[in-house]
């Protein structure tokens, strides 16, 4: 196994100073009247976010020039709220998170900066669904429609109203956020819909600044003439498939992963490598990209921001290798990212790309080469959100569903909520059987105490009971 790290770490090396930590913990206060809901807009003070992009935010800004890298998460809910209630809740939550009201100015990576646009509103689309309509089709449309950096905000929302059921889809540009950020915003919106108040959060300074990395400064006369962004290619069709695991299977995966001294994430990665290495596909190496949340490592709060590290691992298991050895191998490639020193050093490495006045095309090529992958496995982990929000019940979270600059790559999004795993696969080509193959492999490896040979798993699959 080979693995390499690429400099898209997006966290901070140390906790924020006390003077920057004001209003970072949400306060929940019950209210029951329309007047209090109205007054809430004046209780929450919006904190503007105006600053140059940090190194890792620039990385996604550059990648987004040729291929939109936005992503989506969908919440599946039992019950309905009125259209106006959704609008009101989204407006209130927008005042909590500074990055929900920014655009990116500048036409080069030297000058790109966040600019607060206090008057902007998050676009909201309401759809009244027909019976049997799949929410994934709407998510595909949302991902195909690029977000314009120059127009605030860099997010949008869709509510799909069914009879007695709701799907809420939130889409964000990757320069301003990560998957957990969107999950937290969805939770915040549901919290407001349930009749609770939330407090505003302060803007996070540049990640370079917080982690102790000196920002890159450029003199105007040193800028190259060919630094203007290129025209992104248009995605004609994005395909999304989704599959939920039963509680029994989810529990079996969690328990067996723990007993094998690995993680659910690594077990899922090993199953993907095994599924993609089936005889019908070929036995070539599989390159997996792992976005890893830095929130716990860096003791960060609930901000809507870009707080992930990236590591890629290359796997080419032999047919007689054992499944759980592969899972532990994946874990070793991920665990190296989970310390503040690695995050700081990774940020420094990324910064080197922007120090030498390279033209944008050269930087795009370097980033695309460094982020090459077959599968991106992005995992929100076990979410401890409430299940009941007033008249709404949160059933599942689906995603993250992510577009990458690599047309042939696919993204597998994972979330665990209320004891059930949900998986999505997003890409330009359809993957109708991939998640089912993964499920069948996991049924075998987690349904017994044996350590299965990978070659056997490629041939024998059985349903879970």
C-alpha cells in the first residue's frame, strides 16, 4: 500500500484566542409566539467576514475554475412545515454563520477574498413532488448548476414537499465550507423550525493565520499577466445513487470494525477497494481520497467553514490478502492526519504553490495531479443530532454528494444517524450496482468471525439477514 498527503488541510493548529471565541457556542431559548420569532432577527447580530482567502480556500477556488466543486447534503424528514416557515428559518440561520453571506472577489488567486454582502438571501426553491419522485434527481440538478463565486451567497437550498414527508437539500461551494458544516446548518435550520433561538458565531480568521503560518503577500508589480481564471467546463449530467443499511447491519459493521482495531470508515474503504477490484472490473490499483474532519483535532466549534484535511491512499491488494488487513492498512493512512502538527505542515506545503507567481493553469494542473483519485470516500461519521424538531422528525442524512475536478472519479458519501448508515455515490457515470456490492461484501465480512480472503469476497456474496 502507498499513500500520500496533499495539501488541502483546512483547519487551525491551535485553539482560537479567547478574544476570538465570543459567541461560538449556540444558545437555545424556547419561544412560542410569532412576535418572538420576528424579534429574533434583531437579537442575532450578523458578524461580517471580510478577508483574503486562506491557502486551502484558494485550493478549492482554483479547482473550481474549470469544474465546479460544489456539494450537497439531503435531509429526509417525516412531516411538513409551511413554505414561509422554511424561508424564515433559513433567513435566521444565515445570520448565525458569516460564511453564508459572502462572495469571492478578485480575478486571480493573488487577489481572491471574501466579501460580506449583508443584504443577500439564500436562494430557496420549493418543489411539490409527485408520488414516487426520487429526491436524487433534484440533487443531480442542483450539482449540475454551478454556483457563481462573484454573487453572494455561495449556497442555496431546496425543499421538496411530499404528503407527510419532506426532503431538504442544501448545496454549498467548497471554498467556504465542508460536509460537516452543511450538516450543522441543516440542524440549525431544523432547530429554528422547532421554535428555538440560536446565537451568532464570529468569523474565523485565515486558517494560515490561526495555525501560525505566515500569509503570502504579493506586490502588485510582481503579479503575472496570465492569472485570470479559466472558463469551467459544463457538466451535462451528474448521477446519484443511494442506499441505506439496516440497523442490524450497521451495528454489525460498527462492532466488527472495533474488534478488528479499525474504523467504520476504513472498513467501508476496504469494501470499496474489494468491490472495484472484482474480476469484471480488473485488478488495478484503487486510489481513494479521504477528506478527514479537523474539528475534533483542533477543538473547533460549530462554524460553517472549511475544516478538513485530505489524504489519498493507493491500494493494490493481492487476491490472497485478507480483508481486515486491508481495512487496518487504510486506517493507518488516515490516522496520520489527526494531529495539529500535520495540519500546520500540510498547510505550509500547500502554500508553496502560491508563492512563486505560477500561472493559474500550472497550479490547476499541479492540484489536479495531486488530488487524483478513483473514489472519494467522505464520511460525516456518527451524528448525534436530535431526531425530533417540533412537528418534523429527522430520519436520515444523505451525502455528502460531491463533485470533483476528475471526470472519471466517483464520490461515496457516508453518514450514520439514529443507528443507520446511509451511502450515496455521485459521479458523471451511473453506478447502479456499486453500493449493493459494498453492502454484500460487508454482510459477509461482518456476519462471521472469519477473516475473509479478498479473492473469495469478489466471487461470493449473499444477502444480509
